[in-house]
C-alpha cells in the first residue's frame, strides 16, 4: 500500500499543474470578452446549406391505354381537337361469352347471340386520333362497310349508332384505327 501513496501524490501534482497551465482562471482581462454590463455574444451555427437541386427528367403522363386493340363505347368525338372520349369495356364472343357471363351471373341461359359485354368501370378516357387514322362505321342497316370515313363523319353518325361498341387500336398513346362492331 505504500507504493500507492507516491502514485497518488504524483497524480495530484500533475492535476494541479495542468490546471495552472490551462489557466483555470485568467489573471489578465481578456480584450475580446464583452464588457460586464453586456451579455456575451452568441455565435450561431452556420446555416445548413440547401442540397443542390437534383436534375429531374420530365415526368411522363400516365398511359391512358396500352398499345393494342380495345373494345370501347364512344362517348364523344372532337373532330377539331382530333380526339375521342370513350368508356373501356370487355367484349366476348362464342364460348368465351358464355363462360364470362356465368362468372357474373348465376344463370342457366347462355349469353344471347353468343355475345357478352362487361363494363366494370365507368371511367371515361380521352385520346388523340392520329391524322390519317382508319375509321369505319356500320351503314344505316348496320351492315359493315369497308369505306373509311372522316372523324367529322364519325362525330355526325355517333348519336344514331346508339350503344354499338367500337374497336380502337392504340399506338404510342394515339388512336390509329376506329371500327364499329355490330352486336345482334
């Protein structure tokens, strides 16, 4: 235990010496200190820098309808603006029509005329119609015609067509073909 006493004495002496060297109390007035009648100056931490803006790419509008052929009900045709507004539907024929109708209705009767139409979403969509798009409609007797018509003609005959569905073909967010489908 006698060995501990010199170590403790040395440690105490070192502590006192370090306090004296660092200047626990100042003997001379500090010229940078504020006068006693003023509060000490507070230095604020530097304001954080705003992060550099991240370059953004232009956002693409969501796709209204994927490329391909789709059954729709036309709701409006705008020849001046070269666009159509439509309700996307599901259209089935033959055995597939019977199978799909049974999914929706517990019935023993097959789909009339082997055609079944399902409209699960009333959302209307609008797409531009490409210049030169092929447009065909049924004639007054609901017979198919192969003679293309203009968008203005489609707008004029749309009210008489009533509830006949159309097939539209979409490529790169534009309608490139519109054809009316006869439903007996």
